[in-house]
C-alpha cells in the first residue's frame, strides 16, 4: 500500500477523533460549532489538491464517455 494512502487514512482518523471530541464536549455556541463543521472539511481538503497529482482520466477505468472517448 502506498505511503500516501496510509497518510490520508491516518489523517482522516485523526480528524474523525477530533470531531468526536469536539461534538461531545460542545458547551455553548451552537452556531459557531455548526459554522466550524461546515467550513472545516473544504478548507482541510484544499491543501491536498496542491500536493496530490490530479488523476489521468484517460487511463482510469470507466472514464470513457461521449465527451471523453477511450
């Protein structure tokens, strides 16, 4: 298994554990909590687009269509 896959899985596990702790011990401002979990996923995933290569759709299985012939 590639190291990048293991890294992504471990990062997701840490993020999930942090989410569980945050939701369990939330005390006061519900609006702030909802805003945080609404904006956190896109902002945490954005840096991965800079590091990880984009998939080559011409070589991916099942990527053929009318707009993208094989």
